[in-house]
């Protein structure tokens, strides 16, 4: 699902929202999440999952083409951990799609 698909789904599901209002809402939520993660905060959406920032220390890597050693600097990367309800829903729905009940 892309961002525009999400906007369209939101507008379709809530008739009182125009496409522009839905787009504004999605943008506002994603911007707020982006800002929170950039400040190092953790975001928890009950029943969905949590977003956090993980630290990756500097390390030595290898250039696969030449085999030369390359210094990879430290970095902070976003991390998503799905909640129990999301994991169970995905597992159940995937199972239903892969193995539909026989009539």
C-alpha cells in the first residue's frame, strides 16, 4: 500500500473527509512520527506496533567488488516492532489466503 492508496482508503472509509482532508491527515501523522523519531523518541500504537531508533556502531566492511576494507560510520536507523494483535491478524489472514476452507 502506498501513501496515496492510504489517503484514498481513508477518504473512502470516512465519507465526511474529502481527499484533500485525508491527505492532510496522513501527512500530519507521518510528519509527527518523523519528528518524534528524529528526536530519539519511541512511538507506540497499541494493537499495531512500536517504532524506535536503533544505534548501529561503526564497523569495518568490505567492498564486494575489490575486497578492500571500508570504514562504515555509526548511524541511527528506524526500527519497527509489530504488536501482538498485528502479528496474529497477519498470520490468520495469510493462513486463510494460503489455505482457504474447503466447502
